[in-house]
C-alpha cells in the first residue's frame, strides 16, 4: 500500500512509465545530494546552522514529488547521514527526524493550496515548531553542543539556533519553488 502510494506520489499519477522511472531516479539523486551536501559543508567548515544543508533537498523533494516522498526523504536522510558520518549528533537525531519529515510533508501538501513560496515558508515554520515542541517536551531547552550546550529560554534558543539560518531560509523560500518548478517541467517533458 505504501509502495503504491509512494510510486503514485513520485510519478504524480500523470507520468508515463518511462517518465516514472526518471522520477524515481530523480528521487534517488535527491537523496544522494541530501547526503553529500552536508558532508561538503562540514568538510569546508561551514556552519551547519547557517547553511542548513539537509533542508534544501528535503524541501525540494516535497515540492517536486509530493508529501509522501518529501516525508520519507525527511526521515531517511538524517538516518542515512548518521549511519554514514555520525551526523547529526545522536542527541539531535530524535529532534531532526520529525522536523525534516514535516518539512517534506508540509511542502508537498501545501504546494497546491498556497503559492510554492508560501508552501516553503509554511513548511519551514511547521518543521521548526515541531522541533521546538519536541525540544521543550524533552526537558529544559538546551543549545546544541556547538553553541555551548547550556539551557536557554525559548526565545534565546530560537535566536541562537535558528537566527543564523535566516539567510538560508530566505534563499530556500526564494529559490526552491522556481527550481522545483523547472525540474518538474523538465521531468514531465
């Protein structure tokens, strides 16, 4: 049942079998890029809070392939990355899995209800809200080890953890809808 739903989600239910195979290969490429981009940013010493390397391809997958594919990408990328590289840190993994799954799910669900730009913005807000709620539910909010690991208020947590990523979020909202639209147009032609 899930496999059939995933195939329909990936293939949009509108593509020929040949195009559906292209879409499946595209999804595999997105998964590979979602694993490689964080490795590159870490190797280059780029701040992961600023670059948000995993978020890009998960949001892209949600926009291009739909909610189920986006959610599965959001779950599989952090798990595969952790298995291959040990990142994200074990303490962050239980928080990032639902956050990233919500990014992909919400981007896919909302792309038809809002503009694609609005879908990305709403997906980012929803994923961050899930992350914050899970962080708060697990005890006092603590900054990631890279930021000292001390307890923080919700506003301090948001400012220090998400503040550096605002430029990346703005770029995601501005670029991903156009890129996903171009990709979908190419995949359908």
